[in-house]
C-alpha cells in the first residue's frame, strides 16, 4: 500500500510539472509569434480614435509636402503602370457612356 501511494504521488508530481511546462511553452510561443500581430491589429483599430486619426493625417500631410519638394514624385516604372491603368479606366468609362446612350 505504501509503495502504491508513492507511485501515485510520483505520478501526480510528474503530471503537474509536465502540465506547467506545457503551459509555459504555449505562453512563450504565443507571446513570440502572435503578440506582434495583435499589436498591428490594435494599431489598425486605433484609427477610430481621434488622436490617432490626427497623427495619421499629420503624417500624411508631411509626406505629401516632402514629395512636392522632389523633382519626381513617382519613379518611371510606377508612372508606366499608372498610365496603363488610367488608359484602361478611361476606356471603360467611355464604354459605359456609350451603353447609356
């Protein structure tokens, strides 16, 4: 009977220690992998806050002012892509106008 009690005590001690180890490992993995992503998601949702919107607006206006000081705002490859998009949109709008008449 005494030997059985010692086996049970040993089993429960091992079980509890393994459970704590698993909980600690899961917590560490969660903090290392998901915490950064959750911070980014929180930052996205913070746009609804007034101060965050003001900061975003100020940052956007500063970037626009900096880009206006440059000789070329957009690089050549981007200009080509934007021009192709513009021509395609223009064509689609003409098709809509013709179909309405």
